[in-house]
C-alpha cells in the first residue's frame, strides 16, 4: 500500500527559482526509502512537502491515496499521527524549556490521542534505550546522541506508520552515529523510514529503495542494491566515487 | 633543519580541568599527518595550541616547537610572525576566515603584500595581480578573473574553501594545518578539495596536519595518523596499520563503525 | 512553577549578583512603603500639619510643602502612585506589545513588513512626547489617563522586542517538530514561544517599569499627570521648583525617592538578565 505519494510535484519560490521539478515519488509501507542529494538538490523542500509543511506549486501530495488537505482537520490529524519526523540538529529540535516527558508527549497531546500519556512516554523512552528518569529532565542535560534519541522517541510515540528523518546522524560522532543506525534499524521493524541525507553510506545501511536527487530532479530511483551496484546516471556514479571509504588493508 | 612542528608532552588546561593530556606529535616536510578524534577529544585545541591561539582562559604546558621556535609561553608578537610564514591554517567554515566585506582577490592580494613587506621586497600592483590569478588557478577556482571580484557570500562553499586554501598558499607556509577542512562541504566537492590538498602538499613539499573526525577522509588524506580520545592519544602509526590492524579498543570501534557504512555501499559494488 | 522557571534552575548556578540584591532591596522598600500608605501614613497627606516650607525636623522628616503638608507623607503616597503607574503602564504595554509582536512574528511577509515599519516609526517618537499627545487628545489629565498614555506609548518597544524574540524562536527546529506533531499556532505560542521569550521580556518589563515611573513624573511635572491632590513625585518636584532657592529640601526628597526607585528597577532588571537570560542553550 502506498502511504504518501508525490505526483508531478514542482515547487518554486514565488515567480523565481524552481526548487523541485516534476517529482513522482511513491512511499510504500514496509520499504524504507532513502532520498539522497547534496546541497541545492531540493531534498529539504521535498521533506517539507512530504510532511505537509509546504504546498507544491503544482502537482499533488497525497496520503493513502487522498490529496493532502490542510483545511480538513480530522484528515490532517490522521496524517500527522501516521507521519512523523526527526530533524538534523538535535540542539535545535528540542525546546530547551520543556521537560523531556513533555517534549515526547507533544504529538499525543496536540493530536488528542486517547492514551495513557505517561505510559506511552515511558514506552517510547524504553524503545530508544534512554533511562526512565530522563523524563523529568531538560534537554541541556543530554548529549547530542541522547538528544537525537529523545527526538526519535517523540517521533514514534504516536505509533506512526512513517517516520521521515532529515540528516539525523550528520551532526553526530561516528560511534554515536552507528548506534543511532542500529536504533533506526530496530524501529524499522514497526514503522517505515524515509531517510533524507547527503550520506549515501548511511542511507544504504537502512533503505531498500533509493532516490537520487540532483538540482531539483530525480536522476535515478529504484532498489538500493541495483543503484549501488550499477549506478546508471553520471551524477550517481560521481556521488558514489566521491564518497570516501577506508582503504582496504590486507 | 628538523621537524616543521614538534609537540612534546603537551597538556591543555581550562580552569584546572585537563582537556588535553600529554600529547606528542611531529610533522616533517612533505609528511601528511592525521589527527583523528570525536567531538570533545581535544583535536582542534591541539591545533590551536600548535599555533599559539588557544582560547582565553586555557593554558598549555609541555613543548610546542613551530619552525624550531617555542610557542608555549612565548609572547603573542613572537608567534604572530610564525603564523602566515611557517604555518598556515584552514578551518571547517571558510566564511570565518574570510572578510565578508572584501573581494576575494583583494584578500589574497593582501596576504601577498604582507608577505612582501615582511621580506622587505616591494611589489608592483601588476605583480600582485598576476600572482593572485596564479594562486586562484592553482586551487582550481574557475574563471579567476571574475571570481577575484566576488565577495565571499557570492561563492559556493567549495569555492570559499578553495579561496581560503589560496590565501593559505599565498603565505608560502612550510606547514599547513587543516582543521576539518571538508566537513562543511558536499561529498562531491569534498572529493575535489581533498584531491587539491593532496596535489598541493606534494608539489610544494609542505607538511600537512590534517584534523578530522571522519576516518575515511583522513584515511585518504594522510600517511600517518594519531587517534585522540578525551584528550589522550590512544594509538598512532601508519594509516595502513592503524586502520588495518587497530589495537586499541576505541580505534577498533571507530574502524568497525566506519567499515559498516562503507560495506553498505561497497558490498553492492 | 511556571514554564519559565525550570531552565533557570539546573546546570549553570543561578548567580545572584550584589547589584541585583541592592536593586531588589530598593524596589522592595518602595513596594512596602507604597502598600503601607494604604493603611497608615504619618500624617493625613492632604492636611496642613505644620508651618509652610518648614525644613526637615523630627516631626517632619522631609519638611513641609508650601501649604504646610508633611512632605514625607506625600513622598510615601507618591511611591504608591509611581508603582501603580509602573504596574499599570507595563501591563498595558505588555498586553498590546506582546500581542502585536506575536502577530507580526507569525504574519505573512507583507503584513510583517508593514507592522515592523510602523513600529520603527512609533519608536522614533520619544515615549514622553507620545504620551503627552495621547493625554492631550483625551478629555483631561488624570492618573488613569497618564497610565494609559504611558502604556500605549511604550507598547511599540515591547512589540518590537517580542517580534524579534519570537522570530528567533520560530526559526528553531522544535517549532517545525511541533507543527509535525500537530500543534496549532496558539499551542505553539503557549507551549514554545512564550516560555522561551519570557525571561528576556521580563527583564525588559522591569526596564519599562522604570521608564514609566520617569514618564509619569515628567507628565506630572508638566501638569499632564495625576492632578492635585495626588502626591505624584513629579508634581512635588514641580511645586518645589518655585522655592528651590529658599527651600531646596522640597526638591531633594522627592528627587531621591524617584532616583532610588528607578536605579533600583534598573539594577533589578540587570540582575534578572543575569539570572534569567536563556543564553546557554547548548549543554
């Protein structure tokens, strides 16, 4: 079943610059999708469109086959509950003046999800491997990696079907990064992930499907295995060649 | 004529807290040395201490010999002369190194004129202009004539870092310190800048101290690597040895993590 | 516990500076005196209790005015007036200013540009001049009119500050996260924007309080404030002006009262800034 679709979507600022051009994209439940692009590729705009935070200049964004309608409150509530997000900068994505429990509970409260909030927060904290006493503390008491875990807990507390992750490991150290990858891998058993990133290695670890974006257009899309083993588009080839790897030492 | 940079048993303190402890390293001409560490490891502080630019309130002990001159304890005016002659530094964010209100060409020219003044030479405006163009071509900045008239904000991140490298080269340093020089760049741009650095260091026979958290990047950029963790060196040696047969558990963890990402792409290749 | 308190608590120790203590003491003194006048004053503030323009004595600590009223009593009552003006004006300025500032911060580009330009023009007028115009436009000088005028006149400064602070908060990722979480605009203001801009606003309110006290004294001095027999410090100063060479104490005492309250408020505001400034966001 397709969760979110972009159909012939374009996005431009005012009359000016076109950021996205003729995007067709289908996000299917159970298949993690990686959206790979460098700066200026339009990947951030695409994420905003997928989250319903921006509206396309032309084309359509739909959720479970129905077009996204910001005016329809109960439809949007269902959409928000099903589609959550984690952002790049764990320092900016948590309100410094809120307790962790309140941060994680925000989707439950705002979407008026009838549930035992405290129990749900406890469960979310447990699934991101944070101690329970974190609930009563404030963001500044946590490291970058821990903050990213809190952000992930907020994203999964409403038990969404889809979690969009925007460069979630870019700001983290390598050892922290690999642990977040493991966490995301565990989560993807329950929920579908869309990873937006410039880091093809990170995306390849978690995604079955890939979309390669360059200057607002999809230059290649398909199964990650195929694209990585036989990149067709010159840009994809260049991207793969440029990605630094540890040399092999026999 | 010995090492370009010799750090011996250097420690850095901030209000009693030990941030870097007993670090020793050296860089000789033509040698490319990598300093690896995660955030808070003290790798950038080590670089700053090497050029006598520790932030206010931090103190260094031990010995830092830069072009055979002791940096620790030296008066700032004695070290100023070394920065920009013996050593040049490029940082992660080139914007911080560039004057936002000055055209790129003028900024490079300024460095050239300063060097000429120090050497007691007089240079003509035409000579400077020629050398600026040559330097910009050297760092593969496209269309040097047009870009020389550009302000930093009018350039892309990669172009700015190239411009910063051109300014560093204008000093004719024997040692280049690069602190996360490609971290802010796109992957494809990063690959270009790394290639550029490699060529320049080889052709100018400079020493390179390359500081980064990114193992694959360091692995391609240097010959010898030191691993810093929480202010202490845990392992050092040739790249092939440290990354091929890491001994310290911390390095083992780092290498395994890096390999995991590589394999995700590489396995399919 | 309000939303604003927690971030003040842990990690960095709450630094209470000596200046803050001095400020708080001065302000507290005025508050105590002002409240006291509601139930007790040394003399009836309007009664003629001694000789005219008598110098300070044991019976009349600050002397008497030209009608023989006890100056110390009048200054005590003046504290109550000054504080009411400060509270009233800051309440009005913050109600208008915070609302307009938030609207501007949330508004579309064009609306925001218009509002911002309007605020800049209003701020270009001195608060006192604006307040004088408002008093002149109303049907007569009274304490209420003075409060309203000062409140309206200083609201543009609060609005501009609110707009800048709110914009900074709205640019943070946690606002995007809140939108994704389904939090509406009102919720975002209540849960995220206000708690984060509050500490800085409070500091500004303390400063505005001091400015309002001065503005009221100036209005009264010009005869545009609370009319007699309200013992505004400004009016006391104005009355003392005629006799400043023969009976200087008439000007000195209300002057000290005014200056001590304003200095107290400024020190208090500075101290609040140290305690409440939400600068350490990282770590």
